[in-house]
């Protein structure tokens, strides 16, 4: 009798887990579509990469999405790199993490990157995650890690 109860418990638990995996997959798919729509609205592109140019600069943008099942939220991480046409050795980089459900910024990192033939120099101009200041891209990525992983 105990063996039958154990077997039934296992089967019901497995079924519930499979359903939750299916739901997680569907929510992840929905998150990816929502992120792609957000990107397309801003950049007018149906792909994951966008380029815009002015007389003085060129900006390349891409994104990734992540559904966090622990938080039941969809996050949109946008990467933006701008190169000044007059000074190709200097670029600015912006990374922004957005909660798509609540349409609010979680964190932003803005930095200037210079290459002068030697080692790359990074100057962080803004580094902030949920009101908490940071000093480097590594710190910023560590602060957003709980949102981008389950």
C-alpha cells in the first residue's frame, strides 16, 4: 500500500512539474516576443540589431530578453554602442535593464571607452541598479544578475 501511495505521489508530482515547465517555456516565449516588440518600436527593426546614423555618430543597438520564473517577470536588456565619426577610437556604451511588465528601469550603465593603440580605457559615467550606485561594469553585472538568472 505504501508503494502505491509513493508511486501515485511521484506521478502527480511529475505531472505538476511538467506543467510548470510548459508554463515557464510559454512565459519565456511571450517575454521574448514582448522584448522584440519593444525593440522594434524604438528602433524600427524586426531583428535583434538596430543601427542609426547621424552626421556625427553611428549607434548600434541590440537586446536580449530573460523571463525570470522566480520573480515572474520579463526583463529586457538593451545594449547601445555609439561611435563618433570624428574620433573612431572613442565610443560610448550604454546598457539598460528594464522590467517590461511594469515598464520601469531596473538599472543603467553608461561609460566612455577609448582605445589609443594601447590598452582599452573605460570611464564609467553612470552606474546604477535600483537606486544603488556602482563603479564598474563588473559591479553592475553582479547587481543585475538576480534579475537575469532564475
